[in-house]
């Protein structure tokens, strides 16, 4: 899941830059405009239109491209804060981890209400009231819960994205927390 207009610093571009080492990269998005940009800029990559709120259908479409018997990485970067509780964001992550073999990872980032400037939060909520994708800031605890039981967070854990993997850059008025969870190998010593 790496939607949005591909830009120099987007997850799409970082993954694209790694393509010699990454076997497949499937930008997935529910926005036709973003997909049109993806198709133009990420030439030759399989791109799937999908909505994470219909995760079973999305995974069924991805089955054509992804070998779930090998470790995979799912990047839910700045996506789940557009998914309201009605659509069970933790269940969306679980649907992916349920298919994953050990060594697979989920990276996610999410706008956080814990420690946020109340005025900035109110302003963002107002802006997103009229938007097609409603913005939902969650508490640190709620975001940590999205990783579920199967994933083990790797250091430095769930931290502001500017601090992953080490401190760089100033924090934002509304923190965006990010973390990477790995499906552990139950047989590893
Ligand atoms: C802030 S951008 C994400 C940026 C991108 N992941 C990156 O790292 O560059 C949010 C994206 O989430 C997508 N999105 C929002 N709701 C979605 C949904 N229910 N299913 C799939 N994509 C969704 C939007 O279309 C938008 O492209």
C-alpha cells in the first residue's frame, strides 16, 4: 500500500529505488487520480486499484502478484488514519499478517492525538470533515494496537517518524508515529 502521487521522497520512490533487491512492488490505492500518476511515473510496475477497507478483496487481487509463501513487506504509510473505526483498521493489518510467513514486515505510520497541539488537531479535523477520506488521529496506545499480536516491533519501536531509525528533523504539531513490525520465526533461537 503505497498510494499518493509518487514523489521524490515517497514510499513509492524509495521502493522503486530498491527494485534490484525488491522482487515486486505493488502500489495500491483507492484514488483513481493517484493511480493515474502512479501508472505514468512507475512504469512497468504492477499497480493494483484497491481499498484497504475491503481488505479481503484487495488481498485476493494482490494474490496474482505476491507470493505469500515468501517474506513480504506491506507499507501502510500514512494510510490507516484515513480509515475510521467502523472499518476496523487493526483487522486490516491482521488480514495481511494472517497471510504472512516469518520474516515478513509491516511498516505503518499514523497521525497521533497523544501530545498533539489541540489547536492544530482541531484545524485538521475541520479540514477533513468535508474530505472524501476522513482523517482520524488516534492515541499512541491505539496506534500501537494496530500492530496486533503477531508482529514484533523492531527498535526503536513506535516513535515519531522523524526519530525512526534515529533522531533527525524537528517534530510536527501533530505527531506522526511510525513503526516496523516483523513476523517472528517461532523456531529461531
Ligand atoms: C498521505 S497519502 C500516503 C502516502 C504514501 N503512502 C507515501 O508514503 O508516499 C494517503 C493515501 O492514502 C490513500 N487512501 C486513503 N484511504 C484509502 C483506502 N481506504 N484504501 C486505499 N488507499 C487509501 C489516499 O488515496 C492517499 O493516496
